[in-house]
C-alpha cells in the first residue's frame, strides 16, 4: 500500500489501495511514481481550503484514490513530449478533483452504495450533501485553474468540465430509451468520460512545452483511450463481480442506461427476442439478470464489445505515430495493452453460456 504523507497539520493523506494499484499497473506508472506521490500530497492539502464544517466531507471524497489514471496520463504525456514540472502537478490535481466530483454525482444518480470498497459519500451522508460536496469540488478545481499565469488552462478545464457534465446530462435524458443507437452511445462516452482523458494528455503535453502537433496527437490518444475505458467499465457493470471490483455493479440496468453489450445484442436479436429483452429492460428487476446475461451471450455481445475496445486502443496507439520514441510513448502504449488485458480477464470471469 502506498501512503503519501503530508506536513500540513490536520491533513489526512491520500491513500492508494494496493488492490486498486494492481501488479499489472505498477510497472506502467513506476517511472512517474514520485510525480503521483506529489499529486497525492497536493490533493491532501486542498482540504485546508474549505470551511472546518466541510473539510471532513472533502477529506473523505479525496481519500482512497484508485489507479490515479488521469494524473498518470498527465505525467506520461509530459514525459513523452518534454518533461515534468510543478505546473503539471497542479493540473493533475485539478483534473483529479473534477473526476472525483463527477464520481460523487454519478453515485447519487446511480444510487450506488459502494465505490473502491467503501460506502459512497451519498450512502454515508445522503444525496443532498453529496451533490453539494461535488459542486464545491468543481468550483475549487476551477479556482485552482484560475491561478495559472494565463487563462488557457482555466478555459480548457472549464470547457472540459462543461463537456463532461453535458455528457452526463445527455445520458440521463436517454435513460429508459432502449433504442439508443451506437452513434449516440459513443457520442455520450466521448463527452462524459473520454474528455477528461483527452484533457489530461493534452495539458500534459502543453505544459511540458510540446508543440501543437504533439498536443493534438495526445488529445486524440486520450479520446480513443477514454472511450475504450468506458466501454470496459460498461462491460464491467454487466459481467463483473462486486467483490472483485470493489464497487456497486448493475447500476446501469437499475437506472435504465443502455450500454454497448445490450445495443449489440438487440441489433442481432430476432424480433421476438428483442421484444422480450425490451420488456425486461423496460421494467428492470435483479431477477432478470440471468436471462439477460444468457441473451447477451447468445448474441456474442461481450466479444463484440471487446473487439470495439481493442479497435479503440489501436486507434489510440496510432495517434502516437510521429511522436519521438521514448519511455513516455512506450508507457502510453502500455496503458492500452493494460486495458485490453483487463477486458480479457473480465471475459474469464463471465459465467458459461447455458
């Protein structure tokens, strides 16, 4: 377990779970581990910026971080195009705060009780306080971004935050819409998830002194990788195991979100099969899950989704073409391989077809 200490009085250090930071992930981020530890410290220090009555809530939200994927992308993108500096620590901290705020709001909307093997903030303190805590974190992230010498970073963070929230809004408007198209599904994914990946990579390059070509290339990499990551997360919600994953699963179905495996199966189903599946999805109950999983397996939904994920990862790697070869680019490519391996491991945990 990695514990980042802090000299600030009364600040609880950010803890990174050893189960989240898996053996497969550690070699990828090992070159930027000192950077990630510094981001942990910077996150912990943010607690002091809030009123004493709120500080405990903020501390709870900013502790128990996972893989630190977005800060890692900031650092690896910088390593691929220039080098690390303190402004990158600040940007990584800002992006992670925005990400945490989105998770808090997601857990409220999905009625999720567990995240990273702990009760969610909403489960602990109620939806009202969780929503307000998320709002405070969004505002604090923008305040930090406004501290840069030029407005470019603040504009980029504000625009990305708006895109993420707009994507979540579009997804919420689509809840219960069983006929969601692939095109609309991927549009929502690019907005709600991939945008922060793209921002991490783009600002990592920009603040390391990279030119416009490198910044665009890394933004494209981040968009493709982030979309692939959300496809994986959507598969995880259907085919994963809560005990192994450490968060509430099945929440997409519970709130009427249609994801890629379901879209694939409905595309391939007969009219009768489709009508039956739509009936389950339209009035979802947990007892429908075994039938739905059999329906998805019958139509090869997981295999198709895994193929889409692999294609997106190939697109991410192609976006790096033209960047100078080096450890940073190699690590960025390794992230795509890691994601493919995670999907393959998920396939191994799926129940057999009946």
